[in-house]
C-alpha cells in the first residue's frame, strides 16, 4: 500500500525500495516498476539523495531500521504497532525527540472517512455526553486453512491481532474521544492453534488471534472491544457509541470500500437517519485503507515541508499505544483470561 500511495502524490518522487533482506524478491519488489531496487534497507539509509523513508516491516524489524534512519538524518514514517514493546517504542521516540526530523506512525484508521464522521458527531454532541462505546471488529481473513503460518502467528516476533488490529482501535478511540485509556482488563484466545508453513510443516500458533478487552477512559467512559480475524461469519467492523441523548451506529462490511460503510444516528428528540457519504464521489469504490493512508502520507510529506502536524499520529502516539498494549499483555499474564 505504501508505494502506490506515495506514487499517487504529485509532489513526491519514490526513488528506491528495499526488501526485508531474505534474498528472495517479494511481490511488492517484483511489481514496483522502474523504482530503484536495493537488496538491503541499509543501502537506502546510506543513500544521501533520499530525504524520507516509509518503513513497512514486521514489528521485530522496526526499531533497528527506524533508529538507523533517524541517525542518518532521514524523516521517518513507521508502520504500527511501532516496535515490539514499550521499550522499543521509547528508544525510537527518544531518538526522534532529540532531532528536528518529522516522525509518524501508520495509525491511518483515524484518517478514515467514517471514523472522521464519528469524531465530528462526538465533538458536536449530537448524542449528548458519551456514556459507553462498543467496538466489534470481527473478520474471517484468518479462518482459512490456506492461510500459511508466518511471523503474524508468532507472539515473539510481534504477531497477533493485538498489534495488527487492536492497536488501531486503541488509537482511534483516544483520537475520537480526546481522552486517554486508563484501565484495562483482557481475555484472549488462540482460535486456530496450528497452521502449515510454506513448506507444509504444521507449526504452533503462539500469537493470540482473538481479544475481548474491557477498558475505561480517563473521563469515565466505558469501552468494550472484541477483535479477531478468525470469525468465519463475521459482519466486519462495528462501532456503537451511546450518549445521554442518543446512539451512533457505524458498520463497515467487506470488502471495506467507502460504499460499504453505514452510519446511523438516533436521538431521543426523534431525530434519526443515515449519514450520506456519497460526497466522496469517485472514491466510493476505493478501499478505505488506501484513502486513509494517503491522507496520512500527505500530512507526513507536508510536515517535512514545514506544515502543521496536528492530527498526525507521531512517535509519541506510538509510545502511548505501546504503553496500553503493554498493560493489556500484563493483564493477560496475570491470568484474567
């Protein structure tokens, strides 16, 4: 997703791409056209003609590349969840804080049109003061036996839906509500305990693929989260926001284009109806991840040119989310599951 987004920006030149260093070109590398192809990320870091890097690697690879890029004087956008743990995130954040370099983390869900509408309605108090939020993000992408074992199934390498899905929810909840998550209790599961790797060998899954999380915002609002990519008959991404004078319901179904979003508002004054998102026109058939990441990329590039960075998830955002994820892991390890 990173390459086509940056290539769609008129004021950006994508000059080079590097694979993970596994010595076998990925599909991304093969389909990258005329972009310069480096065998190692270190070659990109050492290229003085490159101003900024967008780092889309697994969590266990993020810290060393981010730190090397910052040390080489390059602006950095790093994919979520921003390292393996809080200590990784803190090291990256501290290094960036001591420089004038622009930094961002790929929490693009806060940029999605539907999420922006929810934030707008919360801020305008359409349903009064917020009392409770329910998030159910259930998909079936991991159900098939054809999905091969990878680092995403290995907790020790940063795999699992905690970093892959829950981190996004934690970010957009705090962003929508302008409040911090303060208390967490967790129940986690591994619904599919074994997967075959690319060689046909059965391997144990150690990364949780299902989470139920009860948390509380600093303003007292309670939140229930249920997130998994292993529900065969799942509806998709659903958010219910309950207020003192009404309710907002958000549903985003497969295949997750703009036209697959439904937002309904009901108020005690009798107001009810669906929000029209057809204003996006030609983007209606586009997957919202692409739309959201493009908005994030524009903020990142504009910030490098000196523009305002408000609304952009930075390394400090990543540090905050890693802190909450650390608390979630501690809750799991204490036996609450």
